[in-house]
């Protein structure tokens, strides 16, 4: 392992190894604009000098709130190379989470991407105690622009940055990434340069790309997964093309023709839905050929030994008639599509792999920098698993099946939170909270979650307890259970407070008097009232946590029916099984 590499060294290393490389490419006025590593570092250095001038010292925490953009990476390296710590935050979290993170990390300076984020922070300054400076990347009148930093630091010599760089050790803290805690309070994951670099070197070993290849990024780089991947691109010497937006991914893929990109299952679901929609519009013989080809693809096994001669023949025909067009639609050059952050449907994996799209599912968590295991082209793929442990990482299963992880990628702990750290890292082993089994002895399969938090298919965590607690603050909601693991959005089973709703209806809907409980709870006025209560609770959460299309249940959860424990805790598995039909109808309709 390159022992002393620090994250910002990845850019300096590129200048030495690939002087002609376009480090980044992004759209400016509708055209792709390349930025060389030298140009990138000029901007990084200018920004670093401005921060030094404003008093940012080694180990100070600096906030960064922005979507995927070249500016995000400039700010990231500018903070790191002067020894300060990057606190990269999602742009769409709640105000209370911003307050907690800013105060916990004692952020003094923050750079945001948009006017709305700038204004949000300004409104919160009364309850954020250490924040002195806010700068905006977008240019707006009356807002302090980040380019001010370039100006104020102009007089600082390059040698100052050089001296600061030399004092930074690879074991120093590089970033704090706040993840949602089970109590609802975010926890600051402390990652050093070495934590993340060890993951970069492990990822490099299993990435079939070379210098000057093209990568496409569209996931937020504040997410540990995408961030580590982009550092890996830098290490290899891949030009990082930054997609314009989620809506324009299809167009950008066609333009860039990437060799590599990452995706979350929700994006892959959208691609699949689009393909199916196109197929449904076909008629006659063409439609029959399409349907047959999809059926062949759904039976695909990536293990050649498990495919019969007859199947291979059918696959060859299906590829030439239909499936090869899917690969071409994704630019025709892909060597790797890395899927992570949430569980991938087995059907989707089979169909894409059958079409020659090299889709590799992996597993990780922020606390592990984040990569733990992945399917890859060297050792083969097992659909339904998250692959093999990556280099330098050791995995073992506890007696209860919990996945435990050890390696140089494991975090230093949670910032200012020894209690949670001691619960999570025991004898050097990171306790993931996920339950796994081994397939073929080396392929890890996740079968359950020890903890109740789950991910929606876009890769974001949803923590049920604080949402349920907030829902229950309503006088009209008796019980609530948040659902949506692996789905597009979070929803909830809602058991209304029948008595309170009856009282409410005496004035607001007197015509409902005399209806049976079941009919009463199905009335549009009552459904609207419950939805309004849910929307009030939603205001306290990030948009991905918000409850959409709640399922209203007639009967309460009880101990007698086996839905509650004797201490009145919900038995989630039992409830999910009991109302499986309603769950499937909701998400099937949403598709």
C-alpha cells in the first residue's frame, strides 16, 4: 500500500503522471469543458489561501453543501490540503439536522452551492454558534460569493500551502461524514486520509480501466460511496465527466460514452422502466421478439458453467435482435457499472448482465470508507450477493450472523460520541448491524438488518423511529409503522385514532355519522385529513424520509394478534407479512 498518500496527493500525483490529462469535464453553456489537473490545482490553491486569510486552521471544520459539480471537488481539496476537515453535508436535510451538525462539528466557515441554501443557513445563524462565514458558489446580488476567497488570499505565498501540506500525516482526520443515527441525531463518522486511500487502492485492483478512460458521475459526492469512487478515478487517471442532472443522465451517457460509472438501484430501475416502456409500444412480431428476448435475459446466470448450450444459443439470438441495443444505448463502451448503496433486484441484475452491461453489485457503509465487498470481473459474479471482501478488508460473521468488518478502512469512531463508537467498534471489529451468510464460502449475501433503519432504492437511509414518533404526535394517528425498504419512497402503515376522527367529523363532516368504522375510515374526507396530518409530520424530515401515499389500516396492532411484543414494541416482520397485499399494491401501483 502507498503508505503515506493523502487524498489531496491524488491531484498532485496526476500532475506528475498524466500532465496532459483532463481531470474533470463538465457542461458550460451546453458544451463539455475540460479542466486539466494543473488548472484544477490553481483554483484549489487560490481557495486555500482565502481560507487561511480568514483564519481557517489545521483541524478546523469547514462545511460544504453542494450537489455534484466541479466546484464541490475544488472546495474539497482546498480544505484538505491546509489540514482542515471537510464536513460534506447533503443539501436536502432538515433544518434541525443542519443545526445539530454545525454545532456538533463547530463549523466556522461554510460554502454552499445555491441561493436557497445560503438563505437557509442565514436564517439558522441564531442557533448555530460557531459559524462566522457563509459563501455561495452561485452568483447572486447581496450574497457573499466564494470567489471573494480567491481575492482576499492573493497576497499569501505558495510556500505557505506547501508548508501546511508537509505537516499533514496520512493518519490525520480528512473528513467528517454525518450519518443518521437510530435515535434520530446524526453521527459524525471520522475518516482519515489513510482510511479512504486504503479503499481507493482496493477498488483500483478490481477496476478494469486505465488512464485517459472516461468516467461519468451523477451521484452526490457528499455520499461516501461516490466520493471514494471519484478518488479512485483520480488515482487511475480517468477523466471525471460530471453529469448535468439526474434528468439528463441519458443524454449525457450518449455524449460521454463512459467506460465506467456508478449507479444506485433506483437509477437502474428507471433505465429498465424506460426500456420496458419502449418495448410495450412495439406491436406484432417486433413485440413478440422483444418479449421473448427479455424472458431469455431474465433466466441469465453469469456463471458460464450453469448455462446450457441451448440457452447460450438463445442468448446469442436475443442479443443480436434486442439486448445488444441496450448496451449501445448506454454509450457502447462500458467496462463497469458499480451498483451500491441499496439492494439490487436479482431480476434487474440478470437482465442487464445478459445484455452485456457489466453490472457489479457491492456493499459498504460510511463507517468503512465505505467499501466492504463487491462482485467483480476477476473472481466472477453471484447474483443476489454483494460479492467478495475487497483487498485489505477482513469479514467475519458473528454467532447471530451479524457482519463484522476489520481493516484500514474502518473509521476512527464517531465524533464526540464515545458511547456509540464503543457499541459499534468492538476489539477492532466494526459491527455493521446487517445479517449475512456466505455463498460458495466467499460471496457475502445480506439476508436481514439487525437494526431497523433501511434504505430506499435511491440509496438514502430512512430511520423509522423518529418519523413514527413525529406521526404519533398527531391526535388523529394512533399507531404508525414506516415501510419502504428497497422501494422508491418511504410510506407508512397508519392506524387512525377513530374516536378523535369521529369527534372531528361532527363539525367538519356531519354526513359521515352512522357509517361503519371501515367505511368511515375509507371516506375521502377522512383520508385527506390523515394525509394532512402526515404532511405536517413530513415537514421535520429530509425529502427522502417523507412519507408518501400512507396506507390507512382499520384495525389496531395488538399483542393478541401477535403484532406487538408484551412491552408494546412493534413486530415489524409480522406486520409486514400481515399487510403484504397492501404493501405490494402500493408499490406496484407506484411503479
